[in-house]
C-alpha cells in the first residue's frame, strides 16, 4: 500500500474517531464536569483508532493521536466553558499547543512511509505478550498512552476553562519554555533526517544537538508538557502538586521505556553507539565529554 492511500485511510479513521467523540460531547449525557466529558470522548476516539489498527494489522495507526488530541481537547474546553480563563493566557496556551501539534504532525507525515511499515516496538510488545497480545495492544499501545496524553493536557483545562489568576510572569516563563521546546524538537528532527540520509553504515549520530544530548527530541517533548503545567500553575498556583503529574508521567515513560528501548536497539545495530553513551549526556543537553585517548 502506497503512502497516499495509507494517509487517506489514516485520515478517514481519525475523522471517524473524533466524529464519534464529538457526537458524544454534543448529544451524550452530561457528567457535569468538562474534564470528565472530555476524558470519555477521548476513550471513545481511542477505541475507534484501535479498531482501525486491528483492521489494518498495524498499531502505528495510533501514532498521530499524540499530536491530534491536545488541540482537540483545548478547543473543546475553550468552547464549552465560554472562555472562562484569562483571554491572553488562553491565546498563549492555544498558540503553544497548536505550534507543537503542527510540528509533530508534520514530522510524522514526513517520516510516514505508509501502512506497510509499523513502529518496531509494537510487534515486539505483542510478540512478548503471547496469548495476551490483544489486551496488550489495546491497553499498552493505545489506552495507556491516551491517559498519559490526557493527563499532560489537563493543565490546559485549568488555564482556559476555569477562572484563575490574572496573567503573570509565570505565563511568560511557560511561553518561553513551550516555544523553546518546539524549536528544539524542530532542529533536532531536521538534524536527524539529514544524518539518516547521509550516514555511513554503522555510524552513530553525535552531531549538532545530538552531540549535547543523546535524545534532544525527548528533552524537547518533556519540556513542552512542562510548559503546559506551568500555564496551569500560573492560573491556579494552589493546584501545582497535581498539575505536574502529566509531566511526571511523560518523564517516567521516556526514562523507563522509550529511552532504554531505543538505546538497546542502537547498541545492537551500531556498536559504535557505546562511545556516544560514554561521552554524551542521556537527556539534559550539556557539552560532551572528550574522547578518551587511546
């Protein structure tokens, strides 16, 4: 199946998924809590995407969900609350969310070869599950990431859908962190694409931002979710202790799963990657160590 047909199928699946979610939000029972209404709609959309994944035998159908969900939730909370949050803060939050979503979606589209390809981690997880393959596919690959993304987006609800403090200095910090995170990811992705295009067999990436951090894209991603948390805290400082939960969940996912899996695969395919591990920080960028003299 070519890229054009694959993109069409993914687009149709997502239109159906978020159409079903919107139908529930419009005509379904009202829970009385905007965040809970959104969570139920989120799960409905996830179930539709999961059905498309199973139909096509490809769990990478879920990959664009990360970048589609936050702007959908942000717009819903804004409309359903009649813009209860500070107007300027709402514009800043929406600007950061949409900037991030456009970049991440564009990066996915650029790197998406078609539905003949599936992220290597998904079949590995399913194969390890054996007879529990179906529930692992649904919960581990689809539903748990949905809950993580929702938890990371909840500060947007606090910032745009609830009355809060007036705009302050922390909103400026959140804006700088959010825009900086997107810019860092944009540069890191471009550098990696050029490296993949020109690399020699067995060569490991240690150039540009990747020479200061082995995973600058993940650092940028964690920084984006931290920026959303800062916007929520700026609106409601007393809720700081739970508004950081989404950032903590993302950090745990990257440190506990994504990074170890990526590093093990890199070492398996490129033994020279051990030199990068020895010199370059894992996540937070800083100048690399000098190579040891032979």
